[in-house]
C-alpha cells in the first residue's frame, strides 16, 4: 500500500507540473538583482517588475518568495504599457534553478 501511495503521489505531481503554463517568449540572464527596486536588469536591459509579476519557481523552506539572483537564466514575458518607459515583465520562469 505504501508503494501504491508513493506512485499515486508521483503521478499527481508529474501531471500538476506538466499542466502548468510554461510558455515564455524571451530568455535572458539577470544582469543585476532587483533588490527592493521595481526595476530588474536582464541582458543589460532594464525592465519593470512589481508584486504582480508572476515568478514561476519553487520556494525553499523559510523563504518569503523566489530569489532572482544576478547570473540566473530565466524565461520571461513582457508587455508595453502606455504610462511607462520600461517594458513590464508579467511572468518569470527560473530555468536553471538549483
């Protein structure tokens, strides 16, 4: 019964991840950490982010949210807003997260 429970959990986990939306239109490397700023630098280009930017990543125990360190390879989507000079990042996927 224990093996059956483990197999069911593994199948459920695999189906949950395979159904996740993972389509991004751009890739890049974070050049500078955003810190508490609303700007992130990706491939030496500035983009705007905020608390509504979706970061698709696992969060380690004790962390409040995913970390976006310099040097991290990411996939991301952007949109241009009329009231901003910088493109807005709507979604980020960590591609080489450890």
